[in-house]
C-alpha cells in the first residue's frame, strides 16, 4: 500500500498522507525475532520514483521534516529499538535520491 502510492506518484499529485506521519514506524512496527525494522526506510529503499523524491525534497511543508518524539510514546523500548527514527521523511528522501543518482 505505502510502496504503491509512492511508486505511482506523478508530478502534480498530492503527496501521500502517510508521509506526514513521523510516528509511522512506531504505529506499524515491523518486528522479527532478532530485528526491528523501519517501515519508512524500507519504503524509501524500494522507491524507484524520482518524481516523488524530488517533490518531497522541494516541498516547503515542514511536516515532512518532523521527527517522532520518544516522549510522546508509551513503549519507549520499542521506539528506541526502531532504526532511523532520527531521520525525517525529508532526510530519507534526500538519501534515497542520492543513492539513485549514484547509479
């Protein structure tokens, strides 16, 4: 669902609403026996759509730069186990855009 809405994005479309939720990883934890994964990072890593990455990077919407605040969650241990909570969706988009342009 998340991956499809990112990869189907075209210029002029509104950005998917989930991109404005800095707590997406916490609200939808991806857990295995040995790891906790960042859903946001997995979504961005699978993105091939440069248009959405540029739309995020060029957006002036500060919500894309927000970080989840560990003081706002009940399960701090889970929150702290999730990688990349120190990066906003804006920063993840910039990283992915750089990775794509290296190839």
